[in-house]
């Protein structure tokens, strides 16, 4: 029986009764039950253990049951040591602190909670080169100036991006239930397939999604720009197409000379990206929302075939189009990100939005 279920007063009575029974544990059980019938009842081993701890260690409960570890009181010096270790290495784990101090993780938790410290996850952010911050600030200031001159400027920008969907996809590794359902999901399946998808937003329209050829390269991307993109823009009114800006990311295939030359002819001084009028290194929250929301819906259940995956992508895009206010949120998010970029002097800001 765990002695930490008893109070100090009860342990003192257990030791007293054990003495009255002349060290006979079973007799002590009967005597204790007669004297304290309404209390939690110890077994005969508890009487002997309390006595042994007191004789050998000077404490009723000098060890934690079944562990052999000494129970050491929390002292100001110990707590200061824990807080100093966390201050020096904020990423250290509770288990590591418990192992280095010889305490239990729960003890470390109490110290940290008592100091009002909270557990936060480290967020991944975009990797930046030395010359990226000033270019990011330049783009952010330019973009906000365009909006100041024309409040509808964001609606004239075609924000586009690409993503890869695989069979295994992404899925939540946690689930709520009254009892453990022992659910599983297969991984590393023998028949694997991936689908490359392009999508864009212009104004209040979602263009695509369009399934790109496998293993896209600069030549295939040029074919997309020359033959596919014009078809996707068919429903965009001609006056908007004439003043529309085109934005793309800095992928290698996008930076190819023939791709840039085509964009210079099609969108003269009106395309944003590596090698264009401006290299933003800032992309609207839409790009991250689109792929995150789409993959969450697409992979809600296991995908059975490539055709199934493509069909789900199309259905999910239709659901996103029906989300109220989603495109206005995209435009507002881009302005917020530009202001945050300027405030951060071009450095990472995504983790504080």
C-alpha cells in the first residue's frame, strides 16, 4: 500500500499501534481496525514498512513506493536551480531537468508553474538570407503604397502557388474517445503516388486547382504559362486581365530565363517574384491557408487511388469557394503581413502574427 495515501498523523498512529502489537503486523491490523474503524485501513506490510523507514532513515516515508528514490523537499535553492537551468536553456525538457536533479517530473512541473512559466511550441519560419530583410521591407512598403493609392489594388493581383499531395498525406495523430479505440492508419504503402497542384486567387475567384505534370521542370512550367494559364483566366474580364499583376514564388523552375522572358512579355512590369519587378519573399496568408485547409479536408479519410485524390482536391476547392468572406480575408491578411514585416525590419514575423 502506498504510504503517501496516509497523513503524518495517521502514520504516527500506525507506528504506535505497531508497537502495541509488539511488532506483529497482522495483530496490528486488527487492533488498528478496532481503534480507527472509519479510517483508511493499512495492511500488515505497511506497519512493518513505516517502522523500518523510521528506524533506518528517520522518516515515516523516506522513499517513494517501488522506486527506491529518496523524497527530497523542495527548497528555495532547488527551485532557483531549476529556474536558472530553464533560463539558460529554454528548450530543455521537464524529463531532462528531472533526470539531472534526481526529482520527479511532477516536481519540476510544480516549480515551473509556480513561477508562472508556460509551455510553448517552437514555430517554424521561413529561412532568410542576409540580403532578404531589406528586400522584404522594400516590397512591403511598395505594396502598402499601392493600396494607399488604390484601395482595390489587392484585387488586381493574381496570387498563385503550387503544392504536392501524396497518398499518405497528413492526418491528425490524436483522437478523443471514452475508451482507446486503438485506431491505426497505414504508412509506407507499396503503391505510392503524388499529385502536383497549382492554384491561384484573383479578386474573389479561386483559379484552378490545376493538376500539373509529374516532376515539373522549367520547360513544363513554361508550357503551363503559355497554354494553361490563359485558359484559367478566360472568365476574368479583359479590363482586369490588362491591369492584373502576377505573383509567383521563387522556385527554380519559375526563375528559368525563358519563363521570366514570357512573364516580361505577358505582364510587363507587372509580375512579382524572383527576377521580376519585385522579389517579395512575403506571400499572403492565403497560400498557407489554402494548402493547409485543402489537405485537412482531402486527407480526412485514407485515399485509395490517384483518381480519388484528384477528385477530392476538386471537391475541396469547391467547398473553399463557398466559404463566406474568405477572399476578403486574404486581401486583409496580406496588408497585415506587410505591416508586420516593416515592424520587424524585414526579419521573421510569422510567429508573432
